[in-house]
């Protein structure tokens, strides 16, 4: 695949194996400034109603997503930010410059129906 954005269909298919609440594309592919060196930046929000209690718990959540995408990540660089729903709500409410960029330029690739 010459265009990294073509990987998004494969990524979304693989993420379908998990209990996903929302997936957001951000960074250079979302704002149209991607080049050959760009990675694919994604926020993956799991449909889980708890916040990790410690680093090991958080790492396990992140690794669950990384394991599903391992094969794709061998072909294309992925920058994954993984959160549970409560974690993401807490971070989103902070509305720092990073959150502002995501709010303004991020592209929702998937959102679970209510």
C-alpha cells in the first residue's frame, strides 16, 4: 500500500475485535499535512466504564489494543493513545492545547451508537 491512509480500513476491521466506543484520527493525516515520514495518529477509546487503578492496569489496556494491531503496525507506524471512556472524559474536560487540536481537526472514524 503506497498511501498510509489506506491502512485505516484494516485498522478499523481489526479494532472491531474489541469493545470500542470511539476512534479519532488526529495529527497530520487528520489536518492534511501528512508526508511520507508521517505516522498514523489514533485515539482509541474503549467502551469500558472504569479508570485503570495503576500503571500496570493502564498498560494492560493499551497492550490489548496494540496486540490486535501488531501486524498492521509492522507495515505502518502507528501512534496510539488508548483510553477507557472515563479516562477520556477526564482528559477531554481539561481542554489543553492538545485537546483543542483534536477537537478542531480530529476526524471521528467510529463512534458507537448510544
